C-alpha cells in the first residue's frame, strides 16, 4: 500500500485497501491509508469528513493529524491545517511536519514563524527553497524571492517551475513602463505574452491607468489562462475595481477555489457590485454536493437584498 501510494498507482491502492479492510477494517493503519488514498485521489470533501472522524478516533496518531493537515491545506483552510500540523508535531516531532507547517503559516500570512520553520528544514531538502521564495514574495521581499529561486536553480539547473517563477518575479520587479513596453513589443510582432508574466503585465497596466488596454488584453487572453493564472488575474481585476471582469474570472475558475472562503467573499462582493448574484447562486448550486459548505452560503446569499 505504501509503495502504490508513493508511485501514484491509485487503482492498485484501491484494490489493496479492499484487502486491508477485510483483514483489519477498523485498524489505525487501514483507516490512515483510506484517508491518504482519498487525499491523493483528490476526493477532498470525502477526505475532510474522514479526517475529522479519524482525528477523534485516533488522537495519539501523528500520521493521522499530518494527513488531516494536508487535507485542510488543500482546502485552503489554513487555520485547521495549522492546528493539525502542530498537533502532529507535538505527538511526533518530524522535519516534514515542520515544512508543511511553514508552508501553512506562509499562506496564513504569519511570515516570521514560517520563515524560521522553513529555514530549519533547509539542510534536509533543497525544495524548501521554493517555499521560501514564495514566502519572500508574499512578504514583498522580491530580492529575497529572486535569490531563493536562483539558489534552487544553482542546484537544479533547468528546473521548469523554478525558471518560470524566476521570470515572473523579474516581471514583478520591473518598472511598469519598462515591462509594458517590452511585452507590448512582443504583442506588436504577433508573439504571445507568456502566461508566466501575464498577471504582472495586466497589473502594471492597471497601475499606470491603462485600464482599457488591460481589459482588452485580459479578454483576448482569457481562453488560454490556466486555473492558477486565471485566479491571479481575477484578484488583480478585483483590486483594480474592475468588478465585472473580476466576477467573470472568479466564476470561470470557481471549481478550483470552491472551498476558499476569501475567494468566495471576493466573488460575492464583485457580483453584488456588477449585478451578477444569480450566476453566483447557480455556481453554488452546481458544486454544493461536492463542497457541502456552499449550502450555507447559498442560503445566506439568496436571502440578502440587493
């Protein structure tokens, strides 16, 4: 079972779990494997309910709390994730738990403790440099983020993700006029603006008052955006008060963020401002069975007067 999960052979893991349940249906290891399989299969609503149950049934299991923390992290419930990782580390101190707690605290904006935890893991695994780079970027320390990505690439040259992130940080660090001119030239010659730098590009267009051009570029590019980039652009539009465009983008990538309360709050706020509450209610109805917490939001939003 360990090997099947580690290798990503989920169907094999399903078959092995059936046999484990026949041998030891209520055992801690069997139930832990069941939770890990739900998590790895991206059945997050099922994993969340199971995690709560298993934390009550096995309060002395560091592994159960660690897996529960990873489930909460995937659902962007960083308060719950932090609680689970802390309990797991209390039960059995482990550097991997420190790493995940550091990642969680970064997402929650608790940068000082997050940095301390991530630095403590630095000698264990080079990949923590990627999380440190994100922490520095969240803290608006772009030189720190730049250095962390460069340090990682010094160890793993040509790593595609780190290379893309370094390019993006460079774009965010550039002067608005310089980036707009450089990418505008690409566009003039019929070359596509790379998705890696597209969010920085439209943000700088908004910042420099080129609102109409920003809107045009976003509408032209919308069909090419992946969920991560599209969500980033949605937040940029929201902060730039382009609420109609923000609402369109928030709805387009709703499924990937249906459990993230800040995303949902911003979606509802944008929808109120541009009169698109019915579309939000439709989205909630479509995914409520998959994400049960949406039922409460659906009822609350339907009762509000606009």
